[in-house]
C-alpha cells in the first residue's frame, strides 16, 4: 500500500501542473478519470469550470461545517461556514465564491484573524473572496449573513403555505446559487462532505440534503451530516411546519401536515422505484431516499438534493400519474449525484442519463406502453426545442462560458441526451448496454465526468469491443437532430389522435371517449389541438370534460395555454388563480409567453404578474421578467 502511494506521488510530481491546466501540457482527457478529490489529479482543459471564481484546481475544500441560524423576522440566514481545506501545492491564497453575502470576519484554524479581499461584482458569477492562508492552514471559517433578496432562498409567509399558519423557507442551489447562501467554492468540479448545526424557530423543523430528523425537537436546533461527497449545488435546506411519514424502511415523505395523507398515497410506489433502480444499475449509495413536498412556489418540478428530493406539490394529482418525477430525481442518485457533470458544459451527462434511467425505472414498474407515452411526449418537446433554439444551444456538449448555466436547462440536455442513449441501447442491445451503464456508474462513482471522458469510455468499453459504428460526433458535438434518431411509436396515442380527428370532423364531444385515459393521453390530445381551433370547439370540450377545472396541473397548464392562444376566456378566473398559486417555471413560462403574444394578453399577463411575482422564486422571476419586459421599480 505504502509503495503504491509513493509511486503515485512521483507520478504527480511529474505529471500535474499543480493547478489550473496548462493548455499545452495537459490534453489527455482519459487521464482525468481519477478520484476527483485525490491528490493525484491531472486536469484537462475540458474540465475547466468557467462558472466559479474560485481557485478550486489549486486549493480545495474537502468538508464544510455550517453553523447557522434562520431568522424569519429578518429573512436572513446567519452564522459561519468552516471549510476544511487541502492545499497540496502550498498556495498562499484560497478563493471562494459568494454573491450578495455580508462577510463579517474570516479566521484560520483555531481563530487567528485572516486577511481577505472581496473581488469586484460580476453580474454572472458574483464576488470572489480571496483569503490569505499559510502552510499550516487547515481550516478557514467565514462568518457571514445572507442579505435581502438572496437568490437561492425563498421566504414564504404563512399565506403561501398549505397550512396558512407558519412561514416556510427553502433553498435552490443548482446551478450557481449555493454561493448566494453559503460562501464556498461553488463548482461541480470538486466534491465536499458537510455537517451542519441549524437553529430555527422552535415550532418548525429543518431538513437538509443530509441525515434528517423525523420529528420536531423542543430546542429548534438540528444537526446534520452528509458523509458522502457531493458537489456544492446539492447542498440544500428547507424549514417549515413539517411532518414525516414512512413509505417503507428506507423511503419516506416530508410535507406540511395537511398534505401528508395525500402524499402517503401519491408516493406509495417510491420504495419499489428504489428497488427497481438498484436492480438496474447497482446499489443505492445514499442510505435513505426521502422526498419533501414543498409549497407551490418551488420553481422546479423536482431537485435531486441527495437523500432528500425537493418536489413541487403540483405532482400530487391524486392518481400517481405524475410521479415519473420521483423516478427522475431518484435516478439522479446515480447520474448526477454519484457521477457528476464536471462543469455546466456537460450538463447533458446529468440530465440525459437521468431521463434514460427514469424511463427504465418506469418501465419496470408500469410497463413499456406507459413509457412509450412518456418518450413520445419527450420527443415532441425535443422537436419543439430544435425548432426554437439557436444552433449553438442544440449540441449535447455546450460552450456555456459567459452564459448563465440556467440556460442549459433545455430539452437538448434532457431529450436529445435521452435519444442518444436510447440509440446506443438499440445498437448494442439492452443486455450489453445495461452492463456498460452499471459499470460506468460503479467505475466513476463519487467522481466528476466530462463529455470527452465519457465518449472515450463508451468507445473503449462498448462500441469498439462490439464493432459498433455510428455518427457519435454528430450526436454529441453538432446541432439539430441526427436522422438516425429513433422514432417512438405509442399505440395508445394513435387511438387518441384518431379521436381528435373525429372530433374535428363532427364537432361533437361524443367522438372522444377518454374513460380510460391517463394524464399522458390527455396531454397528447390537448397538445395536438390545431392552431385554428375555435373558441366554440374549446367550449364543447370544456362542457363535456371540465378541463378548466382540472385538478391535474399538467393538464390544466396545457389547456390554459391552448385556450389563451385561441382567445377562449372562460378560463380567466382559473388561469389567474393558477398563476397566483403555482411558481413552477415549466408552467409559468409557456403561459406568460402565450399571454405576451398579443397586446391585450400581455396587459392581462402583467396585471396578474404584479400580484403574483412575490409568490415566485428568483429562478422563475428572472425568466418571467424577461418575457414580460418587467422590471420592478
Ligand atoms: N436538476 C434538475 C433541476 C435543475 C436543472 C435545476 C438545472 C437547476 C438547473 C431536476 O432534476 C430536473 O430535471 N427537474 C425537472 C424534472 C422533470 C424532468 C421530471 C423539472 O423540474 O421539471
Ligand atoms: Zn433532472
């Protein structure tokens, strides 16, 4: 063992440039597939994260201890973040990311005052904190507080919660928002473990992406541990009037008490999902898998915070029809959380793999017919994205330098990524593909991954041994959708289309017989309304099927969009109520876009938005401000 370490050490001295890569020296990406936090590290150019101001390649953090208090009165989180650092090349500064944080003081090791400088404010990246360190510096403690309008944090007043009696707060870290609530080296290029002591008002409970309490305690002080290494974008906390119920021994749900019973039913298959996922691609590495259902302002459907997926309440449909989202966030426990995109250019590695894995889990539980519907809806999204996105955003491997990484969240990463993997599955055969994917996760667990390393690994371990040749470069590095993209066929959707055709021929709702339709058939039906559909035709369907009153958020959202496009105003009351309550960007964006298409619609949208804006998280606000050209005074 000693011998191996010694030889590795000699290897490092020869090969690493000890820090930021020298473009001429380091080009062999295949050498990068080493433990990402280990000493023997050769960085390739592809790994450079342009969305951090930190010097994470030179000096890096291995553990963060948070000691913070949460004040709902001041809408502030304050306390300290103590970083345990590794400084193999004996540098004299460590640089952290921050954004709109008030740094009060910084100390080294056991309390020695440190000198530090704040960098200039960068609109995209925030402000760097450069701390001067010494050879013996092992710990850097940053005392700080968040400020008004901190981007990651959403502070909700009681009226914005289900129970209406207590405030609520949650964070959203991905992609570059963790630096707005924790000063840290905010890059997926390094992994940290973390621990935390969090004080909250004593009638509330705090939960994190870590080991969690299941009951409230009197003191309002909660301790957390995350012993598996993660990138900082997965650090997360939620505080509110929370209750926990178990689904099985290792899965459960947190929500406000008034929703817990609905959650018990909706998420009843969660344990089976974890079993199915393990059966496919290897042991679940995070011990527990729980979900927290947040208030409706949560800007995403779900966020894969390890051990504790954060989810929107809009997936509670009463019939488990929207729990694909749970399979998705669970799948990230392998793709994303275990093998992590090296930087935001490689975002498709997180999301494309997760879409593929998600559908495999769903196939195990609900069969191929069900998944064909999901895949076809996804393919429709992909085609829409290809026709609307500029070519440089249509590659799997992106060039996000200078661009907000949030903009990488398109169907290219998700659905083109899915289609690419689905094609390889087809070429290799499922059996070989599954062995390959399982090995890929096992070999690279708790590491970061670049597109280039993945491609090399794919060639060496699956394509070459099986003499598979195809237009791989076109798929990964070019825009558009290659011609050999598999076309999904869904028998169930074919029947839906036939019924829609006959409705247009007859204008009679009796030609539509949706008795056995799932949510997905409804979505396919409404998505395929012709652009020239009249207000009268919408009224016939609405009278027969009460779509305006649908309690299913996906069905309601697409119905509202089509209604706005057609000028069908019987939806107005429900549309406004929906926009006031729900903050999920995936729904808000198309709805405000549809409204903004006409001058009257835009005014209607603005009138609602000025009232609703406070109910939305920063992530959604930034998108909708741009759609409506709105800027607060
Ligand atoms: N990790 C994403 C959410 C995300 C992506 C947040 C990029 C910030 C930046 C999450 O896993 C996700 O993909 N959510 C989807 C779920 C859907 C595809 C089932 C969502 O929220 O719509
Ligand atoms: Zn995802």
